[in-house]
């Protein structure tokens, strides 16, 4: 309660300071007994600024002083506050009959002159509690010889145009938020109508501008379209030139192969004639020499036949070049950085423990068997783990080895089997499956080696890798048709066709419900579900770690680690199930072309090399 008197005292002191020169002048004039008319003429101009309201610009009526020291008519303050806080009532039937009401949550407003915020503790009624400017009232008495006019108790609503005041609100424009009397309201509506005409004109101009902009945008799009076509044509021409160069190179390679084939064929005919001629001749003194010469020529010719067509053609889409891999080119260093695990480490506990185990393994083979006639895929029959079976491509049979001595104990063969390349086993029926690339089928043998049937009812093209599914489905890499088939191993019916952008798939392995495919033509490893859905993939063309050049074969261990025979790079790369590289075996030593991999339950890695005709155990 003490704040208000202090505020009044402060305002009083400041107002006295401002009005003292005028009052002194008036006192001086009175002392000289000048006429009242003369006093008004000389002092009215000086007093007008003090007694003028900052809202209506007329003489103050019931002056009230704000905390910012600006003084206004009480009715002007009330009208100003009403105009700023009017709201349209929700029950208005139309725009012409809209009803307005005053907001009930007025807590503050701004001074019309300095825009300082004034707190209103009682809302609208707080304006009547503002202090009266008593010194302005004194000036009015001095100037008029009477009391200053007092505002009516009932607030009035002043027209924004003609300044006519009324005790009831008539019309309020929601556009400009001003109050109008009945007469000025119609005039204001007419002004709005004229503004609508202006708006229509502006819309017409905007429509024309939009049309021109659309035409300009369309022209720029057409120009860009033409540029894109020209650029595409240039790129197509460039690609056509590159295509022509690559095709010419392929044609040259093919022609060289044809010439070499003709030369070898001619040599074969000539050698056959020589042998027949010497067979007709009787005994003579030069028979031994002739036989030795024919033997050398035959050995040389057989070596040429062996190497003919072995070079793997590789096309790199990035560089748009054709390359030939005739043997391994990998020259990286061995990965022996990991420490040797302790004897208590169990690699079967987790993926991390298995990865540590493989990193610590030596890349030097502990056994090399050199009596393999061009070996391909291999495997251990689940019903007899003492045996190791190897597909011998050149001798047209399957070798059966005793694992403990690595001694040949048997052969599985049939006249219809020309080039066995991969093996798989059915444990429930004890059957051996062998893919035949030259016969374009999969042969089925009993555990004793008796021929039973062909495993597929559908025509295959150069089938290569095969594996047995979780429910003994037969999974076949139909290499020539760029697909992988899932077959019923008993009936040979096709269950699923996995052909998700595969190119020359050559090997397949199964872990759980996942099918792991060596997508050799794309130099990648792809993982599918049994229904053909792609789960993941990794690898690309190259010689670096994790890259492949002809990923020929693939195998898995008991924890799902993936072993890739990177034949073109002469190495085996070991990956975790998620594709993380763990180990590289090879490093330019021991391999020329990896053709088969098998991982035993004891984690021995058995690999075959068709170039060196060897079997290696790591």
C-alpha cells in the first residue's frame, strides 16, 4: 500500500518542475493585473502541450497518469483497452450481425506513446485506480477559471474516424480492430469493397506472373532434358567404343583358343598315325628309341590338353576390362600376428574364441598328399568318418582314402560319370551324391559304391557345387544356368529356385537354415534362406584382404565360419558368419588353384589344388 503514495509524490515533483515556468509567468501577469484575455493569449500555446491527450489529441478529460508519466483521458484509455481486447462471440449468426465481447483475462497493456507494459491487477477496472493528475486539473482551473471537465462514469466507445462517442459499442472491424459509428461503418465497408477490387487486380497480375514463370520453368526443364540426352548419348558412344574393344579382345582370345585347339587336334591325329604306323611295323633295332620318342611326344601332348581351357576369364565392370587368371597371383604376407592361445582355450565356446583359434593357426600345411589326379570337391561320409572321399576329375571316379594313413583303399566309378566335381552325403539313406559337369547331371551311389540313379529330374547345365540341406534337401549349383536349385534328394523334384542375380555359381555350403553360395562370376559370397531370400553378402573383385578373384569353393565349420577358396588369388580366406575376415591361408605358398575345401569336426582344414594335383591338411 505504500508504493502508490511514493509514486504520486514522484510524479508530483516531476510535474511541478515542468510547470513551474508557466506558473511563474501566470503569477507575474496577475501581479501586474493584466486582463484575463491577455493571459490566455500569451500562455495558451505553452499550455496546450501539457493538457493535450496523446490518444485523442484533444484537451484532457479526467486526466489519469500512467507509471511511465504519460497522461491520458480516462475514457481514451478505456476505449483504447477495449479496442485492443475485443473478441467475436461464437453465437454470431453472420458477419454482418457479429457480436463482440470484451476479453475477461486482461492483465496488462502497453502505453500508447512509449509502449511500456502496464500491469492491470484488477483487469479493466484497474484504469479507474490510476492516479489523477491534480496539477493538470489546477491548470484547467487557472486557464478556464473553473474546474476541469470530468469523464462520465459510464465508459463511452469513440468512433475511430469521426471521434463520436457513444455509450454502447456499435461496429468493430475485425480487419483493422477499430470501432466505428453507424455512419462511418458504411463508409468503411465501401472502402473495403474498393480494396477488394485492388485485391482482384493483384490476383490477376499474380496469375499472369505465375504463367510466365511456369513457361520459363518448362523451358529450362526442356533444355535440361536435351542436355541429359546429349550426355547420355556421349556416354553410350563411349561405352560402345569400350564394348567394341572388349568384344574384340574376347574374339581375339577365342580365336587364339581355336587356333590352339586346332594345333593340338592336329598333333593328336599325327601322333595317333605315328603310333599306328609303329604298331604295324615289326621288331627292328630302333624300336626302343621310337617308343621313347613317342612317349615324350604323348606326355607333352597330354600336358597341353590338360592346360587347354584352364584359364578363367574375368570381366571387371568397374574398369570394363577382361582379364585371364591362369594360376594364383596372391602375394600378401601371412597373418600370424595373433598370439598362440593357451591349452585351456576352447574354440567351440563362442565365435570370439573360434576366431582367436583360427588367427593363431599356422598357414603351413601339416600334410601334403601328391597322388591326386586333378582333385575337385571332397568330403567325409557321416556313416564312416574313417574315410575321405575325393572327386577325381581327370580319372572320372571318386577316390576313397583311409584318413589315418592317407592311403587309397577304393574307387567309386560308373561308365556314365565323366567329370565328378563335388560331393554330398545323405545320412539317413547312406547315399553319395556326385555332380558331373560334363554329363550335366548329379549321380547317386550307395554307401558301397553301387550306382543308383540320377538325382535331378530337370535339365542341368554344368552342375558344380552341391550340398545337403537341413532336411536332406539336395542343393545344386546349376552353374551354366546361373542359378541354385533346391531338390528333393529322393525324387529329384525341384523345390526352390535360387537365382537372385547369380553369375556362374560354383560352390554351395549349408549352415543351419542358410545357404551360402560362391557367386564366382560376381566375385562375392551370398547367403540365402532355403526359400531363396537374400540374407547377406560380402566380397568384391580384387587382390586385397576380403576381396576375391574367382571365389571357386566355399565351406563352413560347426560354428558357421565361412571358408572361401579364392582360387584366382591362390589362397583360402576365413570369415566369421557376419563376413568379418579372420584368417588368410596361402600367402603364395602351397596353392595354385584351390578346387575343394572341407573342415572336419576336429577343425582340420582339408583343401585340394587341381593345378598342383595335391591334397593339403592344415
